[in-house]
C-alpha cells in the first residue's frame, strides 16, 4: 500500500468518525429525546469514535515503521555453498 492509498483510507475513516460525532452532537443540540436522556454517553461515544480512528492510525504507523526497520536491519543472505564430493 502506498502512502497516498494509506492516507486516503485513514481520511475516509476519520471523515466517517467525525460525521458520526457531528450527527450525535447535532441531534443532542436539536433535542432528540433519546439522546437528551443520555448526554454523557453521547459525548463519550463521539469522543471515542474519533479517538479510535486516530489511535488505529498511530498503531498502524508504528507497526509499519517497525517492519520497515526490521527489513532494513536484516543481514544479507549467505552465499550459496556448493557441496561437491571429494576425490579422496
């Protein structure tokens, strides 16, 4: 996956999370009864939606950086050894 593809995927996820949070808070502002009964949960869920996407992106970047570092530190493969029978 290229950097551009990764950024597009994370931006779509972040956009969906922000949209969900905005809808919940807008519903609360308008006065939707089921949301007004659960004001703390609405804010907590809105916060968790956005935080989960950001945390996933950070973890994904950390894993990718670790894998990149591990690949670059790997010693080169040993040269092929050719075994021939001795003429003794």
